[in-house]
C-alpha cells in the first residue's frame, strides 16, 4: 500500500477504509448506520504533516452528514500541537448537528495532556467502544 492510497472493503455491518499519511495510518469504520457513528483508529504519530490531511478527511466525512465520531487512540504514538488542534477546529460544527467526538483507549499521558489544555471540557473520554456508544445511543 502506498502513501495516500485508500482501500475500501465492506462488511455486513460496516464500511471501512484505510488511508496512509506518512507514518500514520487512519482507519475509518461506520459502526452504527442508523445513528451514523464513525469509528476512527489512529495508528502511529499524528504529526503536523498528517494533521492537515486528517482534518481534511474529517471535514469530508462531516460534509457527507457524519457528525458522531468515536476516535480510538490505542495505537497513537505521538500527537503534535497541530494534531491536537484538529479536534477543536471541528467541534463547533459537530455540536451544531447534535454530534461530537468521544475518545477511547486514551493513554494516561494523552489523557493528562488533554486535561491540561482543556479538551476534556469539550470532548468525552471513555475506556472502550461499549461505553463510547452509550454517549450517542441512549439506552
């Protein structure tokens, strides 16, 4: 797979694709079609170069009507200030459409960083997918 290539493949319960941006791999999956919830897995460093492309990808998803994101940071190696800035940049649009971002599998180091810069007042952090889904799908 070369940088920038997208390989779509479908499953019975979600659509998924992978995009490589430098050393980071971004995988997206629709995990609940009735609620339009998108899971995003970030593997590798979300540095300044990757942040720009990642923000464009999120904005493209928003333009298609996706406003609810669960972002899995389990394999996130590093996040630059530009990478952090992607999330507040789209927050207003998501909230205007009753959407938002829930982060899962956040390391203690990243959780402390998010708290220190105030992201935990804008976004929710949950330990896993099951808990994150509860934020978007009422029981």
